[in-house]
C-alpha cells in the first residue's frame, strides 16, 4: 500500500466513523422505550415495538462496527495494517477501502467461515 492509498483509507475510516456516530444518535432516539400510556391502537403499538427491536439491533451492530473502525484508525499508521492476520499477505486494497476494519483477506475469510 502506498502513502496515497493509506491516506485515502484513513479519510474513509474517519468519514465512516462520523456517519456511524450520527446513525447511533438517531437510533438511540428511535429506540427509546415506548411509553405505556401511548394512545395508539394495539396493532400499531405492537408494530412500534417490533420496530423498536429492529432499531435496538441496528444500534448494537453500529456500536460494534464503530469499535472496529476506531481500532482500525489506531492501527492504520502501523507497518502491518492491511496485512491478513492469517496468511500475512496484503489484503486487496478495494476490499480494505470498502471495509477498512478488515483483518483477513477474502480467501482466508472464506476458509474461516467455511469451517
Ligand atoms: Zn489471508
């Protein structure tokens, strides 16, 4: 990876973190517990609760990704950033750009998932 690619990835991580932080704030608002005295019909209320579950789930996923991205940001300047943890080959740049928190190359990931 050259210096230009590295700085591109760094910018990508920073912008991903910013957009996830925004998502988390809005999901936290949306997943607030529904007040019992809310004067809606039964079905609507059930739908709202299902929606709330979905928001909570997305919130958890976003928080996990945020942690991984922050970790990636702390590692991006290291020599070994972008190396696969399994085979130590360089991870494909396009993949890293898409998912900067990647720690495995595609073929190792497939092998790990295929177990
Ligand atoms: Zn690998």
